[in-house]
């Protein structure tokens, strides 16, 4: 079953359960997906839908940090709840050992020896890691290995 269909079914289930927070979060996500499909005139596949979810998760994390700085703890709670709902639809996260193993494999496959090869390594890693680990942290690990 595609991720979009799963999201739609979860949206209907939230509607039936009268779960306003979950329903609103899923509607927001489906609207973001639909907006991209209309703007680019394409049908999004599971990888593209996952990228939209990752973007939404990142937005929630940024909002949480901003609201905490402003001491708006009422809004922090809402954002954390939305974040947990969005994270349900991301693939299972990788452990640090798995990430390190994938980085070593990518470096070996790209025959990377210096920072100039970082783009090749990150390109190889992106398809395996995106949505399953923080790409910023992965980039830092690759940088430290190649430096």
C-alpha cells in the first residue's frame, strides 16, 4: 500500500474517532502533498511523500525550539504532539552502528579519500538514509572521516 493511501486511511480513521489533533495534522500533511502535486503537475511517489513528511518534521522541530525560547509552552505541547504523529509515518530510524556501516560502505564504493569526494558519498547515502537518520549529523560524520 502506498504511503499516500495509508495517510488518507489514517485521516478517515481520525475523522471517525473525532481526534481533532490527529485529523488536523494529517490534513495539513495531505494539503502539503497535494500542493506539490498541483504545482509540479506530477503524482508523488512514496519517496517524495517521505520527503514532504521529513520537511514537516523539521518545521515542527524548529517551531518547538522557537516556542521554547519565547516561553510559549502551550504551543510547544501542540507542536510535540504533531511531531509524534508525523514521525509515525517515517521509516524506522537507523541505529548509530548502522549509519556508520552505511557511511563506510559509501566511502569505499566511491573510493573517497578527501573532502572533494564528499558530494559523491552523500549522494550515495541519501537514498539509503533519508528519513531514517538526520542528514546533518550524517554529513558531519562523513566530513570528520574524510578530513
